[in-house]
């Protein structure tokens, strides 16, 4: 559309079903490259991605001509199929739902650093506490019933 300009940065978070630590270190990079291709296919700009064993963080420069729910659905559906086709694990599924958080341009370097340092970050903090902190920081009202299934013993 002529004379339409946007600058939208979206941080996406989603988790493995039942928070199982199924994303293996040996194929994590390949999964991230696969998801990057999906993101770029729809003209979003990948700024950062990191797949922990039980959840994924992605920061994109968002292309508003492609709906965010459609992008996340494709990342999860295609990623699930790719994991099973490559026989990394047969029991893999993503949890329903996701988090998506908007950031200003000035916040982008901080969020990129945060995503790239997930392993270090989770040495001291569970995914549950991390996710709840993100929700609170963004002043998002939520219902515990609809949050991810959290199993804190994964990290603690």
C-alpha cells in the first residue's frame, strides 16, 4: 500500500507441550534455521531466535501484511512436522497458545541480548518466573487457567 510505513518489533514465546525438554542441543541450530526460513518467507525480519529445550524465543521485525497468529501457527505446525520427519523425536508437540510482546526500536538491542543469552538466564530462573515477569512488565492481565503448563522442576 502506498505511503504506508511501519516499524513493529514483536517478541514471540511458545513452549513444548507439557514443557518437556525435547529440543536437543544437537539439532537446535537446525530448528532455528528452519524457523528462520518460515519467518523470512513472509517478509518478516528475524532479529533473534533461541530454542531452549522446552521453549522458544523469537524477535522479529513484523510485516503487518501477514497475520501474527498465522505466522505462529505455521512455525509450530511446520516445526512439529520437521522435527518428526527428521526423526529427532516422535513424541513432539507444541503447547497451545503463545505470547507476543511489542517492543520499541530502542528496546531491540536489549531484547536481542536477552534472547541470545537464554541458557545463562535459565541457569537462575525458571521459564514460569521468566514468562510471568514478561506478562507483568507488559501489564498483561492473564488467567492462570490459560497459561502454559509449567513444571518448574525442569530448572529447579
